[in-house]
C-alpha cells in the first residue's frame, strides 16, 4: 500500500503517516461522519459498520490494519465482536483494536475484554491524540506499552501496515505463488472474458446482469469490487430481464444512475441502449457516447440527491441523468396497459409522481384514458354488448317488419314462412319493400333469457381475474407523460435546499477539517464544563432564482457581506465557513435554544446593508442534535 505525504498536523510537517485500512464501528452517525472525514483527510481508507454483527462480518471477510470499536454497540458490543473475531480468525493479519467509549471506567472494570484492545479513547475525542497514536503504529510501537510490531496481544500475530498489498482489482504481485495464484487466475479470466465480448467492455467497468447482480443480489466479486472503492460505469444485461429483476440497482448507492445496455432486446424502451436495434458497426461508438454522457450528467447531480434513499429523489435524478421525459408506451404485456421508459415497475412510478407533481418538481401532460378492472386494476378487458336482463352476451339482432295494410309491426322471424314473408296478423303475403312493408329498425333478442330490447348494455369482463363490471360504473385511469420542471432540475443539481427544507442533518464532508476539529473541541468543553455552543447552517432556498435575476456576482458578494455582518456581530465567539450550498457558524457560549429564540434579530443583522434579499434559512444544531 502506498505512503501518502500527509502530515499528521500542521505543526508537524516533517512527519508522514502510512496509509491504513481502517474499520470504524460507532453507534452515532454524526461521530461516524467526523471520524471518517478526519481519517480520510489524512489519506486513510475508511470503512463504516453500523452495528456489531456488520462489524464482525466485515472483519472476518476483509483485511484491516486498524479497527476503532465502540464499546457499546447495538446487536453485539465492541468487546463481543473482538472476542468472536479472535476465536474464529486465524493468527495472522489481525487488525489493531482500539476501544472508543463514553464509559472508560466501565471499560477498564471489564477484565475479560480490555486486554484485547491496544488503547481506549474516551468520547468525545481529542483527534490530535488519536492521530499521534496512529503514527506510533506506523513505527511499530504501541502507545500504551511496548510490544513487537508484528504481534498482537495474547501472542497473536498481526500485520501492522500492508504496504505490499496489491491494489484492489489488480492481480497480486510478489510473494509466494501459492498465495497469489488464485487471485491472478480469477482476474485474468475476468479480463479475457470481457475483452472477448464484441463491444470491448474491458475498456470500461461494466456491471453484468445476472453474472454480477442477479435475483439473489450482488455476487461476491461485485461486493468485493465495491467494498474496495471500485466504481461501475454501465449495467450490461446479458439475459432476458424485467424492471423487477433490476430492482437492486435502485437500492444500492447510485447504481440507478448508470446507463443500462440491453444485449437481449427484452427490456425494450426501459433500457438506455437496446443493442439489437443498433447497426452492428455503430454499436460500440454509441455505447461509449452514452457512457460518457451519463458520467457527465452524474457529475451534476448534487451529493445529497445521489446519497438519498428516497425513491422519489432517485426517480428525479434518473430522469435528469437520462435527459428524457417519462413517457408511456402502450403494450398488452402489462396489466396496466403501458410501460414507462425507465427501469422501474409502473406501479412504483405512478406511486411517486403524484407527490412530485404537488411539490412542483414534475409536470404532467395527458396522453390517454384507459378503463380498468375495479377488482385487479388490469386494463386487459373484453368489452362486449350484453342483455339488460341477464348480462349475457349471447344476443341476436333482428330487423323489425312494418306491414302497411294492417299496421302490424314485429320481428322478422314472425313473418318468415320458408322463403316468403307473411303477416302473422292478417295472413297477407308481403311482396314489395316500400309498397307492402318497410323495416323501421332492429330489435335485439337475448338467446339465453329471451328478453328483447331495441338496444344493448355495455359490459366489461376482465381477462386477468374474470371480474365483470357494468359499463356505466367502470373505472377510468388517465395516463400521463411527465417531465422535470425547472424547479425539479434545480432540486437535482442543488439539493434539498431548493424545496425550502431546513437542513436536518449535517453533511460533515462539506466542512473543512479545522471547523470539524473546533466542533469536536466545543463538544469536549460542553461535556467537561457544561459550556454551551451551537452550530448554525445558513441555507439559501431561492438562490437559483436570485442568480437568474441578479447574476452570480451580486449574489456571491451579498453572501460574503452577510457572513461578514454576522462575524462582526458575534466577534471572536464565532467561526464561519462558507460552503457551496450552506454557510456554517460555530458560536461559542450560545445555546441552540437561545439562537432560535432570537433568530429574527440575527436575520435582520445578517441582511443589513445588503442590496438584495437573500431570504436565508437558519438550521440550528446543539450538542444533543450533534452528538446524541
């Protein structure tokens, strides 16, 4: 593994930290984010486990140099995870275990587990102390006592730094052939199989269905590829599949934003590229163009939206990246009578569009009106003429004969005698149409119940469930196409702030490291001395409109002036960071409740002397919201 030239702190420029593969198990999402940000900034590869069972699974399946274990975890405690790992794992390649706890006294009192950990850190953390300790691991000396760099507690061997480990996704090099032969053979086989494909997928990173992601989920190779930071740039469907088969793409990360290349033609317009419909000579060029266009569009999707777990947000981002309207294509293959041009089931799409239209993120246009079965909603119906009395479709239509001489009027079969027409009332033969008789209309006779009528009823018989519905009560369903509105495109590009929502959870990746460390120090002061503080996120829901009306220069100048006004007002008590979407204020000795109670005053102070009304939105976080 490479060595990164990241100094541990600004005041120690001569010291370098070896990159480590680190597992963090922490019950608090906020603490997870801060730890990941601090360690990633120092060049380390950081992985997160949200509970004890997930942590144990990752430790048993993947190699780590260091494991930061929360002593109190849901499911299995940090101590139980380490104990089970040591019982089940071989004696080599074990990580260094570090305990994290807000109850250090309880930890030290537990003699059964404390010896499994190299060090215990009390929460909230002093990150300088943590980073200093990690540097000692790079030299082979543990901070809490001398022991050989290659040996863990209890005589168990470990590898402190895997500087000779191969890059993820590349064949292993060096070391005994016995260790690397299987990995090399697997990787070589995969490269050969990809390059053998006619479109040269080996130049990209394709995710194959069903080889990599099938009905059972992701294959071991695919999970390993993603766990080591690997990306995909397309989904290639090699066997007939439905939108339901591809449902996993919408549940893991942002795989739903990858173009779907269908080699079978089975997906139809739900695929982004249907290879059977493309001339062979231009297929590779078209695929590469689509992959490039999707990559460029994905880069414009806001991180909040890419990380969102809400299906509605994913639908918007999917339409944005594909630069298309949501269009119905009518087909008898679907009980709904149509399918949308996106790899989602129609029932899911229709369940999402209503709210998005209400929020102004989508607009709809009428396409058609369909009749649906009230029992199963299928539009595959047999529309038929029926008897008003018994609802049988077994009907016969007969002409009515009107005899001029005696004025008798009746159905044709009353007059038929062989090939002649004879009036049943006066027994006269009818020879000439228009002279002896005429045909003023028709009568419908039910051959099941014998009822007659001048008209018929309309009925619907469902071809899927068999339910019958009278025509005058049948349900109708309108079919619409949908397109992103300007607000919808802004939402995808700029995040939740466009909808006017306050920020409910901090995005620590948006904060500089010095602000994160200052926030952590404020938390320590709050814990040790009850010294209050609050963090304020200032958002601008109307920024897109303001940019179009006033231009980016005036808007940005106004934002800088707003921050300067607040800095002058709060003085040395405030630390301000201006980000892309939010500005952040860390205010010392002020509680969140105090700020919230005077927010109108602070808003007036912030916007004093501004040439335009920025309409800022303040989200306030205190220690309880930040650290639980």
